[in-house]
C-alpha cells in the first residue's frame, strides 16, 4: 500500500470510528430516554393543521407587505378609484409564492388596509366561521392565532406609515391541503439535523481530501527527489545537488543524503586517483628497473661473448654491473620506504631538538660523506632558537634527498646550496635553494608526486628513481608540517615544521 493510500485510509478511520462510537452512544441514550420524553416532545411540537408553518410563512413575508410605496400606492389608488398599487403587490413574485405556500398547507387568506381588501380568497362560509370565532377577541387585539379541531385561524396586523395592514388566514376541514399535518419536530428539526449532518460529512470529506493532498505532497515530493537522486547515483552521476531547502525532517534527510553523495564522490575520485597513481607507480617501477637491468644484461652478455677480453675490461664490466645492482637496490629501498610512509606503517621516533644545531650536524656529515660531489653549502640561520619535534633519522633523509636532487639536476660539475632558517607563526621554517636550472612553473606543483622528474623522458640513467621528493613530502606531512617549491634562481624548497616546547623550560 502506498503512503498516499495509507494516509487516506487512516484519515477515514479517524472519522468513521468516532462517528460509529458516537452513534452507538446516542442510540443507547435514545433507547433509554427516548421512550420517556421523545413522544412528549413530539406532541409539544405537533404542527396541527400546519398552524406553526403557516404562521411562520406569514411572518416571513412581512417585509414584502411593509414596503411603504406599495401601501401608499394602494391607499392612494383606493382614494382615486383605481387599483394600481394593489395590482403591483398582487403580481409580485413573493406574493404569488405566499399564496402558493399557504394553499399547500390548506389556508385561504386575505390582505386588507383601511377596511378594504386588495387580496381575498376566503369564502363567505369561511368568513362567517372566522367572525364567529374571533370577532369579540379581535376588537381587543391586533394579532391572534387559534385552533379548534380542524379549524385554525391566523391574524397578523402591523402599521406602515400609520396605515394598518392586516393579514388573515383560515384553515377548515373543507380546504384540501397538499401537505398533511405533521410534527414540527420531524418537519424542521429532523430535516435541519439531516442537512447539518450531511454538511458536516461533506466538509469532513473535503477536509480529508485536502489534508491528504497536503500531507502527501509534503512527504512524496522529498521522497521523489530522494528517489531520483538515488537513481542518478546508481547510474554513476555524482555531480548534482538535491534541491530541497525546507527546515523539516525531510530537509535534514536530504541534507544527509547530499553529504553522503559528496562523501561518495570524494571516495570515487580518491579511488580514481589511486588507480592513476597505481598505474603510474607500476609504469615508473617497470621503467626504472628496466634501465639498470638492460645495462646489467648488456655487460653480462659482453662478458659471456668475450668482448671484455682483458682483465681491465672485465673489471670495468663487473664494476658497472655492481653499480647498476646498487641502483636497483636503492630503487627498491626507496619504493619500500615510500609505500610504508604512504600507508602510515612507518614508525616515528619524535624528540624535541634545537633545529639549527641539528641542521649543522646533518650538513657536516653530508659534506664529509660527499666530498667528491663538489657541493658548497652556505648556511644563513636566524639568531633565535628553534625547537621542533622531529624524528632525527627521517628528517635527515628529507634534507639529504633534497641535496641529492640538487646534485642530480645541476647544470655543471659543481653546485652551491643555500640553507636558511626562520620562523613564521607557530612554525620553524627551513628553506633549501640550489643554483640549478630551476623547474618549469607548470611542473612546480607536481615535483612531489611519485616518479615525477620534471622531464617527460625517463631514459637517462642519471635522473634517479623519481621517489626522492615524494618521500620528502610524506615525511614532512608525517611531522604535521607542510612544504612547497618555488623558483628562486634555482629550485627552492620551503618546509614548515611545528614548534615544540623548549626542554629547558620543563
């Protein structure tokens, strides 16, 4: 069953059940008290000879008789010897309706003013009967109503501009009535009650229809939007937004649905990025392994084919094979480190150290180990003490990878690297700048990506694995730091590391 049908059914039950219960209670009450008082009340309201009805009709038409212009025209016409005024009154629709309704009840009547009648269908016998009943009483009263068995008399008198207007009506057994005698209770109260109840039922049904439409509209519209949204997601479409801004439960549900869509979109995009990364990773690994393997294979075939026919040549070939094997070992080591860092599997041993003292030690060790690289390092440190929380070994790898990257891409046989420190807000700042060719401005945002070298060619053996700066990025972010690259003569890499408390303060 649909929600709309459930709403209609529930609304109907909310009406029908109370109505049935009320009817049952009313039936019990009527059964108990109706026999005692029902007949008495009905007798009290019995409309004998249609007297109450005829009296009500006469009184209801009083406004028509009280129009001053009609009475004035009639009186003037009588005095002038013509009947113009009375003719207009008799021909009026209301007058004809009065005559018809009184006739249906079995009444003849007359209307007169100044002792002259301008409408009269009462017979002589009825007139004589009327005079016999009310002549003495009428001298003392302008209006009266009386009933005796089958005879009923009504006389109503009122004044219009000092002119007395009298309406007299009589019912006898000889006058045939289209509407027989009946209880006033049954004739009017029951009829009115039935109309009232039917009116209430009509209003209830209409209100039920309106409320069902209104409630279903407020429910079905957001449900339809949610249904359309879910089908669009099922079809792979994630770039849309649910247009439902009402501050109700469905508004909150639509907002949650939209947040779920955004999260799903981010997940899909992340999966696509991962797929691209995996493809690039496999491509980079296969390429960077192929280059040294090809070299090793070439030197090995040279040894097997006897091309290296002297001990000196053989030693040179063995040496080349050893170098390429070391290159492959370094690539595998870098790849393993990068994978552990990216997956959050690498352990960090953080300690709070003075950053500039630490940098001096790392630089001194590098200069001793790389004396043949012909690298000059210039330091420009701030006078302030910079205490940072770092893993000493991993931060050393960051610095050495940057130095190694500068050496690999330098233009000549020597290079100058400048190391600067400073502070910015809650961060210690490290800037390492070389005197190399720099990086194309379009490549700056990509140099920290895996296997990215800033050169589309990956065939030069001296280019390295393309993992060095990717590892730098992973380690810096593992320190809750941030970094960026820019051109400043050569390539300049800036690293921000959060401060820690000075151990001496504790």
